[in-house]
């Protein structure tokens, strides 16, 4: 189900679909979720590069708490295909409405920014584009190809929509061969209707599985938020589902409520609980786990990719040689 709103009043609002929802209290953040306001020289330099190329970042649009840290280190997650999403997820702060037409110059502009910033690892995400026949799959592929031309040594991580009801779209992106294919499950199946109503849990799971079927060498990654009312047992079941789909890397972070009209926070999960979830996830066989209150899909993505690749190399090195007795 896509929520598309196309009126002048709606375009003036960031979240027109939430305008009539009752407000809920925004809980005070505990100390472990407090971060410094951005403003370093490195942050300002990254912002200037992003703006000079006319690019959009999910760091800004989603109100990421890690923007000061990441931009200081020249890590920015590019958000392609505009800044207006056709979905209306209850957790997300990206603007909802009817997007503009795709900009054919965007792949080259993204690639030039990657080269100018000297990125060794780049993360590309997008809004949902249910209005497009392929959900924006070919545009994703064009961005990947452009980065390969302009910055051939950079590794590429993509965080994609689910391409729901877009036959063949996922294959277009998989065949463009990013280094990491990330698609977030976001929450447990029981909460989908309330938190992610435009998506389908098992479709998203199947998307991740198809990546491994079509290109076993690609790393797959997915994430969930906690603090929305899920149980520990439900999170563990999501871990099992991810592993059954061959997911290599799981991220687990605290949900933060963008406005009073977004989904309410059920609770703030203690840091020790994140450590316990990380231990469980590693025991279930993930090559890489990032679990903390401030964990986000692209937080420390470059360093995490290096560890992910090293973990696979170690796994292959330690695997029994064919024909060797067990």
C-alpha cells in the first residue's frame, strides 16, 4: 500500500498523513542517548560539499543523531531520487508526498561528491518511489555505475526500498553489484501494520534472500529498531529469519520519536540489553553485529565493512577443506 498525497496544502506539510493524529508525549532522552550538537570544521566542510553538488542526505532528512560525528569524519549517506517519499511509515521523519521526476544528472553528481570527499566506502539510500514502474531500481544501478567510474577504489553500500510489486526491479540493483546490499526489516512482524504499513515483512525478508541466491558474493545487511513495543523473543525470531535468508550483518538501534505525531516510544532500551542482543546475534552466526542505542544503518559503515570482509575471510580460511575428514 502506497500513501501518495498531491495537494498544495499537503506539499506545505512535512507529514500531511499525520496531521490529524493525536499527539503523544516525547520522552526525555537518557544520558546514553545524548550527543553534542554538530559544528566542527570537518562537519561544515562535508556540508558544503553536499550542498555544492545539490545532494540530499538521509543524515539530515531523517534527523540522525550521529550527523555531527559522521560528517566530521566526512561520512555522509547520500539519499537519491529526491527528498519526498511515497510511503508514510510511522517512525520516519522523511517528507511524505508526491515526488518530483527523477534527475538524470544525479548519478554523476553523487559520484563527483564521492570523489571530492575521498570516500573509501560510500552509503547510498533513497526514498521509496512507488510512483515509478521499477521503484527507482535503474536509477540505483546508474548511481553505482557512476561511482565505479569516478571512484573505482571506493566500496559501495546501498540501503534500498523493498521494491514491492515491482517485478524484476531487485534484480537490476543486485546485478549492478554493490559491495553491500542493505534492506532494513525495521521491526518485528507483529508491529508492521502500525509501524510500517506500506511494507510486508516476508516480502522484505525474501528480497534479502534473493540477493544471496543471485549473487552469493554480495554482503547482505539488515536492521531493526527496538523500543517500539517488541519483545526480546520477537527480536530473536527476526534474527533467526535473517539468518535463514543468509543475512551477514545485523544492526540494532534505539527508536527515537521524530515528532509528537509519530509512533510513540514504548521504552528506552538499556545499554546492557543491547550488549546481550549483540551476544545472541553473534551466537546465531552473523558475520557482523552492531547493537547499541545510537546504532544506525550507516553509522561507522566504512570501518564495519572492513571488519565484515575480514570476518568472511577468516570464515573461509577456517572452513574445512573439501575432502578432509570431519
